């Protein structure tokens, strides 16, 4: 194993678990940690080293991947649970959770102030649980040019493509733009199907007419197929999708983005009705059944 990057993956939810599995299968020595122990234990059975704490996981790591829910979780791992202090000098921290612009800039200041020997790479991903499992993510990477080669084996292990988009923070900006498009496509599907229902049409008839349409991307086609089966099991939860729209709106004058603003209000109502843990396509059901979305 000499000469290979030693990788620590912190956060083994729907995305992190699949990514850690692919890093392991790529032959990189991999240490894993998760707040609740079961996902780490499962990866341990596949050959990963299981750490008891973030600090233990990163002590000898060349590259540390964080993949958790939001900025609070990232900061809690990095500071309260000792990750940042325990990282070796020269190690790379690939922060791959979607946490937005302000929090990424806060992290950059934290690293510069407390651990200037650590290199922060802001690298959220496009693609959901399915693409994560199939190693088809797109890594939206940003950070110093000189570490690209060192982090490439890890990004190549989790994704089909890495796009370097600029200095640290640019990756998070691109990610928010990407996810706003995704939110609108999801909302377009939901409103279109709900309109069909309101016009007295059978949902299957509307779905059938959309099949093969140039308006329907491969992402949308897969979502429509799942909606057709009333399958709202989470690929990308409504709560996470709403988090990302709100992260975008936080950075801009909301009056300039009124449609995104009302989409966020509508989705918040659906989350308040208990639909946040379902796939974001559950907005379709909420609108069709007038569940308050
Ligand atoms: N799902 C997607 O389609 C998708 C696509 C691209 C990007 N993302 C982004 O990737 C990130 C992870 O998404 P996911 O789908 O993997 O989410 P998920 O399945 O809900 O997993 C969340 C992970 O975060 C951990 N976590 C939450 N709060 C924590 C805390 N305070 N301290 C330590 N660990 C904590 C959870 O640990 P426990 O297991 O202990 O709860 C779990 O490992 C999010 O930022 C999301 O926006 C998701």
C-alpha cells in the first residue's frame, strides 16, 4: 500500500456510505467513522478500518472526506470532535457535503486560523444516491491548483468526472446553481402532474404523454418512472433539497428570485406536514392530494 493516499471518510449516510465503498474498492486504504456506528461496521466488513472518533480516523490520513447533512454537522465534527486538530500537516480536507457559500468561507477562515498546514478543498457533488453507488457523481471541486494530483485518486474513485471550477468556495457556488435548476425541474414535474389531476386527467395518461418528450431529461424520466409507481423512497430528501434552495437564497436578494422564494415557502409547508424525509418528488403527491405543499 506504500505510496497510496490514505483516506478517511467521515459521514456514512446515503451518499457517504456509497462513496466510502467506492474509495475502498478503488484500492485506497480507507478509515471510516459515522456518528451512529452501524454504517461504519458494515464498511468494516468490506475491509475499511473503523475509527471510534473523527480524531482517530484522521490521525494518519492524507485525504479526509466529510459528507454529512449540513454546516452544523461539519463544524461539530471538525471542532467539537477534534478532526481538524488531529489532521497531520500537509493533509487535504475535501469537504463534500453541501453547506453553501457562507459556511464554506467560515471553514476556510477556521482552517487558515487554526491549521494553516491543512489544505481545504471545497468539493460538493452533483448526483444522488444511485449515481453515488454507481461511481457516477460529478465532483465540483475548488481549491489550490497544486493539490489536484494528490486528491485526484479519491475524486476519481467516487465520480465519473471532476470539474475544477476555481478557488475554494467556487465549488459550493456552482453546486447551489446546479441544485436550483434541479429544484425547478422537480417543481415543474410536480405542478404539471398536479395540474393534470386538477384538470380531471388520469396521472398515467399524463405520464404516458410525457414519455420520450425532449422536455424530459434522463433525471426527470427516472423521477417520473418512480412517481408512476408512487415510490417516494429517498434518493435526495425533500429536507436536503429545501436546505439547498435556502442556502442559495441566503446569498442573494430574494426579491430578485421571487419564484425560488415561493418554491421554498411551498416546500417548507410540505416539510412541516412531515414529508421531509421522503424523496423530493413527494412534492408531486403533496400538490396532487393538496396536502398543504
Ligand atoms: N442525497 C443526495 O442526492 C445528495 C446529492 C448531492 C449532495 N448531497 C449532500 O450530501 C450531504 C449528505 O447527504 P446524504 O444524502 O448522505 O444525507 P443522509 O443520508 O441524511 O446522511 C446524513 C449523514 O450526516 C450525519 N450527521 C448528521 N448530523 C450530524 C452531526 N451533528 N454530527 C455528525 N454526523 C452527523 C449522519 O450521521 P447518522 O448516521 O449518525 O445520523 C449521516 O451520516 C448533504 O449535505 C447533502 O445535501 C446529497
